[in-house]
């Protein structure tokens, strides 16, 4: 190495000949990382302005306390959970159906190749999709409980409203990815627009449609288990009342039931999707 | 072509999906039966729904004429909490995810480590943010710190799972080539795995940042701070114009961050 | 009879695909349209059924001026023009029968096509066409279960189901092997002869075109540079259409090709085939 160092006019070390990035890019990268760290520290301080650290240091004992109360889960509570579980399934299933039915026209209006007007209609459809996607189903439920009152209906509508964005987005992307030549061929026969969509596009997106719907149903099962926290029916209502009464052993039972339901629905959805494709 | 040959004048589309006749008849019946059962378990209070319609109209009005000013202090505080906990939770979540993700990759880790890491991932993924938040609020008290922990924990499941899957999919031939040079496990990760999965990790982090912001608007409902708490209060007070303002802000930020992250990803690649 | 008069197409980007193309196709004549990629062959036939909007000029099918039609009239004009596509463009996930019946879409109401209840006459005719192209027993198969040659036959049956007055054929043999290509070209020309159908066939393969069509039109950079009987096409014109390198490359990729003798050789070969 020292031999390399002494030669005049040559770089002292191979590492100066070969570098992974140009100096400028490296500098930019470093500045980026430093900025991120600074941002993190600043955010951390801002966030914890009002944090009471006594509670935080107390957390382990709290956790131990809750843990000991949760165990053993109160299995005698199970029969009471059957009706809410049925409600939860209904919220998810009916909500998915409603959402899918509403999402289909939105998707066709949003896809570049099927929208009647890219300037007027498409932005509206895209806005519906973004709005629905940005707002979590729990917030939709919160709103709907305030508007139409607590109960299953609020849950179903919340799930449906949230599903429009998800299904609509994936479906319109599938529509845009269809093979344009097949559509062109149907157009060339003199078919009307509705027939072109029905013969040229629908067969191509049908598998994607069923896959997306099953996928969303699976997610909706998951989400509908907690809608009861804001009063929108289902097993979440039991969760809420058990937490309110500090019945942690019941909470444990409910969590087990929720986990089981989620696992089952995930398996069913995966199986059905496989069978469809 | 012989003119005398006669051809059928009827044609029925052969069944594509359900091939057996019995199921073709049974499935619609089952579906109908389910729908009747499910719909009958709905107890719709017509009077309440009608009453709801006028409230719904008021909400739509609030959404169209949002009121940013009268609750601006609360909204500002909520937004600051949401944004800060989103960022800190994503950073911490991703930092923790990297070792767990590597540990959960079958082709890199010893079996025991693999199983431990995969079970962490499984627990984090199967519990929903809101349920985690309930527990963490019970342990750490109300406020954004519990929210931060919730989002960080949820991020771990998400990022580590996708990272581990990515590493497992990373080109085996490249890993083999570096392994053949006699590299240690960490050198292997640095030279063979990191270059392949780094762009994806950045993409995942940005995606998770999006998700965390959206979730931060939710977990406030159970007391974990952020804009969700503000929203919850606004709806409880029937202040639909303030609620509309909050929702519009959430939508705007989500759109901005989606737009920004897609650009950043393009720039980084 | 199809009349194309001073047809020009300029794309919005400013590229001119067609410049004042003028020719007519009488009843029963099969016209081969040759030219290098990008010469405007595909644009030309798509202007005829208005899948591409022409910029100026006139196209008349019988008495109908195709250029100024819109909406319902355009669809009615389209159903008089059958089109056969490069790489078949069948709706892959529909059955063979549905693909053939889709040729009737311009004639039936939406609810009939939606419920797949086409008129008995259409179904009978579809079976007859499938028999004609040799696919009668495949009617209930899904289109993506067929081989390339079979799919193109379905494409032909679909176009014929329209009972067209004109056939537009876009590179029908582009993804088929040489033997199947000949079978498909033979089928198309036979059918045109049976029905006295005029046809325009875009085709890359010059010898194949010379073997089957009644007349050749050569396009270069959107202009007609040759319009005559296939056996009048000589080496000089081919060079004018394709450019020297281009067109030898389609024949042989060997090093140092003896250009002149090869050109003549392939022409001679074609001559004997006719």
C-alpha cells in the first residue's frame, strides 16, 4: 500500500480509482440520510411533548397485569359469540357484494379505454375511488353510525363504501390492461359500445374480477370484526363491552375467535381464487 | 360446402365454471337461501334510517362546505401527532424489520432463527392495528406514543414479511456465486442480497408510510392520539363541517403522499 | 366495389402515414398490399373500417361514403366489412362459437347478445361456416385451447359471419408456420372466389402474396409506388418498395449475398408457383 502511496501522479489507493457512486451522488445520499435522521429526531420530540413517561415506564407491570387477567380465556363465553360472529360474516359478505356492485360501473368509468369522457367523467370516478380508499372502513363506520344509527346496516354500508375504492382501482387497472386487439376485433364487426364491452372486455377481466372480489371479501372479514368498536354491529360490539367492563378473559376469548375466523376466511379465499384461475 | 347438410339452429353456451349439473342448480339456491337468512337478520329501523337521511345530507353538505377554522387548533394538533407518529413509526418499524426480515428468509437463516422471526411476523400480521392499539393504550396510556408503538409493530409484520419473501426470491445464482467466494453470512447479505432487495425495501417503506398515515387516522378512535381522535370528537359532537374538513385533509395528504412516493420511487430507481 | 380516393392520414404527432392513396378494388378481386413495416399498410386498412380516422380523402364502399359516417351508420357500415387480424385477435376466453357469433353483434339487439340468444339462422350459419373452415367439432372449445392455424380459421369464420361485402385482412400469416400460412391464404382466396368478395390483404411475405393474390399494391412511406399484376413485380420495383437491404434480409441472412441473382432466383421461384 505504501508503495502505491509514494508514486507521484497516481491515486494513492485503488479505492480512489473505483468508487461505487460518483462523489456528487454520494454527497446527495449522505445529505438525504442526515436529513432523515434530523427529521426523525424533530418528529420524535414534537410527538412526545405531551407524553407522560411515568405511564411508559409503568407499562411492563401493566402488561403483566393484563396478561395475567387474560389467561385463562373464558371459554364459557363462546356461545354468546355465535350470533355476533354470524352478524360479522353478514357484514363482510353483504358489504362486499354491495361494494362490488357499486365498484363495477365506477371502474368502467375510470378506465381510460372504456370511460365515456376522459376529461369529465374519468376524474370524477377517480375521485370516488381515492375518497373511498383514503378513508378506513372504521371511519366510514363511525360516520354511518352517527348518521343512520348503530347496527348491522351501518357496518354493511361502511364495508361497501370502503370496498368501492379497492375493487374499483384494481378492476379499472385490469380493464386498462386488457388486450386492445381483441377489443378492436369486436369493434370491427360493427358491434355497439355496450356489446364491445360485453364481448371484448368483460371476458378478459372476469377472472381478475372474481379474484379481486374474493380478496376484498377476505379483507372485509378482517375489518368487520372490529367495526363493532364504534357500534356498527358484529363481534366487535362484544369486544368493546368486554373492554369497557375490563373483562380481559373475555377479550382473550374474542381475540381467539377473531383469529380463527381470519385464518379460515383467508384459506377459503385463497382456495376459491386458485380454483378460479 | 354442401347445401343439403343441415346444421343445428340452437346453441347453448357450455358451462364454464361449475361443470356438474347438480351444483349448477344448487349454488344459486344456496346463495338465495343465504341472502334471505342474512337480510332477515338485519333489523332495519326505518324511522331511524329516514332520520339518518337528513343527517346524511347534512354530512354531505359539511363535506362540500368544510369548516377548517373553528376547530383549527384541534385539527392542527391532531395532524401534527398523526404525521410525526407516522414518520417515526415507519422509520423504527423498517429498522426493526430488516433484521427480522433477513431472519425470516429461509435461504439465509438457520432454522431456529427462521421460525422465531416468522412467528413474530405472523403475530404482527394477524392482529389488526386497532386491536394492538387497544392493548398498547391500556399499557402506555392515552396519546401518540401508544399510536407510535402500534404503527411500528404493525409495520414490522408488513415490511419484514415482504422483505423476507423478496430475499427468498432473490436470484439464487447470484447468492451461490458470492457464497462460492467463501464469503461469510454477513458478507453474503451485503454483496449478494442487499443490492437485489434494496430498491424494493425503499419502495416498501414508502408504501408503508402511506398505510401508516391512513391507519393513524383510525387508531385515534381508541385513544392512541392523532387526527383520528380529533375526528372522533368532531363526529361525536355532530360537527359534520369540521369532520368534513378533517376527512378532506386526510384524503389530500394521502393523495399527495401517493403522488410523491411514486415520484420518489421512480427517481431512486 | 371499394373506391379509395386521395386518402391521407396524419397522426396527431405529425407523422404522415398515408399520402393521397388512390385505388379501387372491384368485386371478387383479392388485392395484396405489400410494403415494409411502417409503410402504412395497417393504417390504410384500418382507415377503411374507421378503426383509424382518416385525415382527408374519400373511401366509398358501393354507394356509401365511409369517411363521414358516425354512430349507428358507422356501425352499420362496419358490419358490411369483415376483418381478419394479425395474431387472430379472438376473444380468448370465449368459446369458438361465441367468437363466430360475435360477427353478428352488429345485427342483433343488446339483450340478445347479452343472453347469448342469437337468432336460429345466425347459429345455423355459424355452424355452416365452422364446417367450411374445418372446425365443426371445436365449436364448444374455448378459443385459447386452439392452435394458431385453427384460431385464424375461427377469425375467418367470424369475419364471414358478418356476411360482408368486403374483407380486410391484416397480416393473416404473421405468426404461422409456412405450411399453415399457405393453407390460410388458400382458404381466404377460395372463399373470396366462392362469394365474389373483394379483399385487401396486408402481407409481409412477397412470394406468398404473389402466389395467391390477383393484384399487388406496393406502399412505401405512405404512397402507392406499385399497382399491377403480381407477375409484373420485378427486382427494381421490389428494391424501390423495400430498399435494397431490407428486402434481401427477408430472404436470406447469409453473409455476402449475391443480391441480383438471389432476387431473380426468388422471383423465378414465384413465377413457377403461379
